[in-house]
C-alpha cells in the first residue's frame, strides 16, 4: 500500500545491493546501483492526493483483487491486517 500511495502523488524508490526500482505514477524504472544494505525513499506530494481515506480504500480493493487472482486453492491471499486497518 505504501508504494501505491506514493505512486498516486509522489514517488517510491527501493535500493538493495546492486538493484533498484523507482515508481512514479504507472511507470516503473529498474536500474543497477551499488548500495550496501537496503534503502527506501518515500516522496509524497499531499496536494496531489485525493482524500486519504478514498485513496487507501481504492488501493486496498485493488490489492484484494490481485490477491484473489493470484491465490490458489491451497492459499488464500488477502491484504495485510495493517493495510485493512489503514483503510478504515
């Protein structure tokens, strides 16, 4: 949910070892880097985000839909407890 929220109004960067990803809107850029450890950068422009509750609810519903599509008969995937709590 964090990376999705950042994509609605800002950007999300994740670096780990020799790999990195930058998410801005619907665009994902993957690139090589040299970083000892893991770094996460969250950039949020609150003026570009709709009402927070609406955004969280939309992201949660999208995640639940994806989890249902990816789940198997043996596994039930759902949004994390914290994600569900945030959307309320």
